[in-house]
């Protein structure tokens, strides 16, 4: 049933899943990262930089809430390999 869903996050309320994001002809894998209020701005920057450098992720959206928590949506391109056999 979840073959078309790419990113899933397990929470206390249950799994949250997102379909692949398509921009033009490019498809992206999307993940939501929840960051606690105890993390400094530099710690968040370093965490997202590491994701970008070593995992190929880019920041799609960052949202900060009144309680200090942050949600970061990161994405990376999905590369589909076509079969060369007829």
C-alpha cells in the first residue's frame, strides 16, 4: 500500500509519510526533521550542513515555533535508472 510513499517518520502518534515531491520533471525524496528547543542556532546549522554535505540533502523549508522547536524539511533528488535492455 505504501509503495508510492517515499519518506516516513515514526512518531508517538503513528507514522507520518510524505509522497515524493515533484518539481517540473525532477522528483525529490523529502524528510521532515524535528529539532528541539535545546539546540542552538549553530548546532542546527551544523546538523543541516552535515546532512547536505554527506547525504546529498538540501533544505526545502525551515519553520520555528513559539516553543523554540524547529521543523526542517530536507529533500534530495531521486535518480531513476532506466533499464537498457529492450
